[in-house]
């Protein structure tokens, strides 16, 4: 009988180790090094002696009015897998039983039985509920355990009335089979639980009374248990559902597929490769999903007030080159960077005189162009500084007159573009009159529509503009 139970216990522990060996790291499953595996615990509770000497009772309730006989225990547990652990434990308690009428030798006595008990055991622990396809992470576990152990006792039988020693068992150690059923609840790195720990012995001499045809003298503990998980990972293997890892991998794979197939900003570049997932719809982008920036000034073409700035030139928040002296010629091309306010300059930023005509048609000065959005005649805020340059020139030279010429790209019909070009010229004229008080008689408007492009069709934003020319 002892041999069969011992073989069964060893098989149980071996099975737990095999389950761990087969599941650690294969087929993408989590590895043991990813988790904390050790825990220590203490226990405290009531000891129940289940032997021949039991309290006499008229209603045959042997457990009525049992004395409180405490027991204390220590445990060290190592998880072999998410559900299987190996527990080494030690306990100390007291056996107390009686008064009971027992025949010892030829004489019958009313006796009490007392004995200290110490034990050590090695158990395999199987946890239910921490592998679930429905709920990923449970805080509440049921468990069972089975193992092999030794217990030591040194019992005494005394007369219940006189307390005289009647019999003594001596200091004896025996094999026992520990089995437990319990539950526990996790609180951070601790778990609290309650268990019933039964001990199957193979002797009928624990209480010093050996009755023929009686069962062995067994005992049990009812205990409160507190365990603490040892480790720095803050993920104890017992409390991790391995299916959660599978779920997370599936979710991660789905996210990657979504990244490959998704295009949130509709710019033609998959989200996984898109460095800018907030590109405005319709905006041209490079292969990495960032907006096209033709002049490399850090401002996307759709927001760039001057998408053809010189390489390396300093620009403002609108992508327009800095013009420190406000003469309409950016610093990168200005050969006279400190021109007096309101003076007329040529394309190099050099001050010119009114009586020095340059080119045909009486044009005498360089003045900056104003650009417009597609099919729009609204003056954008970023170009109002350029109109200010023109206004200063007009105020500084009262005799000066300006021709304002509207231009368009070739998106619409020629007739429509002629009208749009004139609207743009009139919009700039109205701004000069209303904001700066320039006499409207000094301002003339015309439209060249699509007839005077600056750039080819690939760079048509440069063709949506208003030009200024100074005329006598």
C-alpha cells in the first residue's frame, strides 16, 4: 500500500515537470525566464486529530466542542508551469483528543491524548482557472495538491481526572501522504487563501491506542495561508494566463495587418511606412508619407508661401524667405541688405532712382509677387507683408503709379482664367486702398490669365499670382 501511494505521488510530480518542459518557449509560447517563479508563505490554523481517541458525546458528534489546537507552517513554492508547482513545506502543531473511554491492556480508562506534531512534505500543486479562453487574467484560484512527507509525534495518554500518565508512544517518525484543497486570492505580490490539508498516515499508534479493525490515525489542518511572490518582474507565473500571450500575439498581428493595409490620411502610403499619418487629403507626399517640400525649407509645399526658396535660405513660419529691410528682395539675394524703408530697388535689392528706367514698358523697380490658392482671389495672411512693401514704396514716392497684373494656371478655360486673374488683381488693389489708404487712381489692374506662366505645369502654384510693375 505504501509503495503504491509513493509511486503515484512521484508520477504526479514528474507529470508536472514534463508539462513545464514541453511548454517553455516552444511554438511561440512564453518562456519561464519571463516570469517570477518562486514564492514563500506562512500558514496558521486549527489542527484536527482523526484517531481512536475522540471526545465522547451522547449525540455521537465526535467533533463537538473541540479545543483550539493551533498549527503553524512555512512553505516554499516553485512554479514548474502556469498550472503546476512544487511546494516544500514544514509545519508544527498539537494533537489533543478526549476525554474518551479506552481499554489499555486489561484496564479501561477515561483518557486525554496530547502530542506535539512536526512534519515536512514535498507536494505537487495543480491550480485550476489560470488557463482560460474566456477570461484572460483571474485573481481567484482553486488548487489541489498531493505529495509525500514525514511526520513526528511524541504522544501521551493521561487519566482525564487525575492527569496521571497511563501510556506514552515515544518519539516516533512515520511516512504520510499530504493532500490539500484550497483557494487563494491575489493582491499585488501577495495572495491570501484558505485550505483544508489532510494527512493520510500508515499507523494506528499515534494516540497510543491500537484497536483491531480500526482505521489508521490520520490528521488534518484547516489553515489561513499568506504567500509572497519573490522576484523583480512583478509577473508571477501562477497568476499569468498563457492564453493571454496568444491573444496579445493575435491582436499584435491584426494591428500589423491594419498598418500594412490601412491608410488613415489617404495619401497612398500604408500606415506602417507612413511617417506622417496626418497629411491633409490630396496633398502630394514622398514615398515615406511626408509632404513634398520642393525647396527643402521644412515647410510643405501646400503651406509654403514661397515653394521655390533658395536652398539654405532662412524662411519664416510660412516658408517665405526673410527680408530684413522689407524692400521685397529676400536676404539671400539682397546685395543691399539695409535699404531705407520705402525706397525702390531692383531685383538685386539695390536702390534705384525714378528716372532710371529698366526694360521696356517703363518698369523701374522690383516688387514681390503675391500668390493665391487654386480658384481663389482671397489674399492670404502670409502674403500681406509683400503688399506692405508695395504700400511703403507708394507712400515714399507720391508720384509713383503701379500696374497690378493678375495671373492664373491652366486649370480652367482661358475665358474663366482671364476673369479670375482680374479678380486677383482687384483684390490686391482693394487691400492697398482700404488698409493703407493708397489713392485708387494710382493703381491700375489687368489680367494676363494663363498667358504669362512662370513655371511649367508641374509647378503651377507659381503661376497663380499677382505681379507689380512701376510705371510713369
